[in-house]
C-alpha cells in the first residue's frame, strides 16, 4: 500500500472504524482512541495490507480486537458506559402512544444494542450497519457460518423484542 | 410449516437481503398469519433502523494525530496547515539562533585601545603644551599690567612698583 493509498483508505474508512468502535465500546473517548490506534496500525502494516475490501476487513478486525482488549481491561467496571447520544434508560414512557420519531427509535435501538453481549453486538453492527458479507464476518470474528447465522438470528430477536417492549415500531 | 419454521425462512431471506426469494409456501403463510406477517415487517423495519443509525465522524483532532503519527512522521511527508506553521516557526527560531551564534563566534574583534606607553607619551606632550600655554598667558598678563600701570599710575607709585621684586620667572 502506497502513501496515497493509505491516505485514501484512512479517508474512506475512518468513520466506519470509529462508528464500529463506538458501537462496541459505547464510550466516545475510547472509540476515538481505538479508531486512531487502528489507523496508525494500518500504516505500520501497510506492506501487508492491500487496498480495497481487504483493507476494510483488516481495519475492522483490528478495531474489533482493540475493542475486545479494552472491554477486558474494563472488566472491573460495568461494560456499559452511557453514550451521550443514547436515549435516557429511565424514560420508559408507558402508554398506548407509539414512539414514532426516528430519533426516538434510534435512541431505543442503541439502548437495545447495549443489552446485547459484545459478540452479538459486533455481528449485528458488521452485518446490519456496515453491510459486510457473512463470509467476511465469519473470517473476521473467527466464527463458523452456522454459528454466525444463529447468533445473528438470536440478536435480531432480542432487538425486536426490546423495541416491541418499549412500544417502539422498529 | 409451523410459525417457527416460517420465521427461520424469513430470517434467511433477511440474511441474504433478498426478500423476493421467500418461497411461495412462506408467502401463503404470511398472508394468513398476522403474527408472522408482523414479525416479517418488524425485521424489515429493524434492518432499516439499524442502517439509519446516526454515524459519528471521527473527530478532527484524532485524524490530525493519525497523520502526525503516520505520513507526517517520515521525512518528506506533506505537512498539514497547522503542522506547517509550527514547523516554519521552529525553523525560523533555529535559523535566528544559528545566525546569532555564528556572529558571536566569527565576528572581527574590535580595534585595541592605546597602550600604556602611548598614553604616557600623550600625557607628557599634553602637559608640555599646557605648560607653554600657561607661561605665555602669564607673560601676556604681566605685560598688560605693566602697560596699564605706565599709563594710569603716578610717577611715585610707578617708582614704588619698580622697586618691588619682579613676579616674572
């Protein structure tokens, strides 16, 4: 990977890597650090990384590993760190009215994502948010295809239940 | 097929992003079963909602740090605008410091002052000149005094003055 290709890769993937880290860690500062470190690692390993799809996978795998390291270090405190953008968990607002604004749906969805364990959350984010192929996710997370699909189905069910319980139409 | 089997098919259709590939038997079930239809709609909406989650841009300071640690860390890397001005300021400072150092090290020494012998000789010459001048002035004064006395003073006084010893050396 040349310097120009590296610059192009950073500009193309920086927000993707940052959002993925943010989705897993739920902490803006940690996510920023992980994205930064990840992009610097890409530079150090640029001789081994080809531009394009492989680069995206490489970055997301690197981000995933860094996030897991952080979660392990964080194990002495609760995993869930409230994201500034997430909805207030105490705002149950029961009642017949359904929450319809996209901001409210996004807030509930982010809350529901927080309740998934980090592996399930990673699969949902990689598949549903980043749009990676199953083969790519399986390779990235070192999972068998059957396990991956079953996990994704279970995670979708949890999210759907969480949103239905919250009276939100996803 | 049971509702559970139908939902597995629905999941797989969502897995492949190909809702058109739902088998006819599943479609027939969906037409008849409100719960499974709602399940299908929910999954579809869930996928849309997940893809519509707000994306947060990587902050500029983090991106700057990446450039600093990567392409700008090597010699010849292209500087960012902020980095460029910092670099320019540092270069100016180093250049000024080097110039000042070179000046103080290599500038020619100032010309030396007069030696002690020359000072003594000059002092003696000055003293000699001042001595001549002082004597000339004294002589002039005495001559003037004599002329005044000669014109204004009576012969008796002049005689008394003449009888006094002269002040001239």
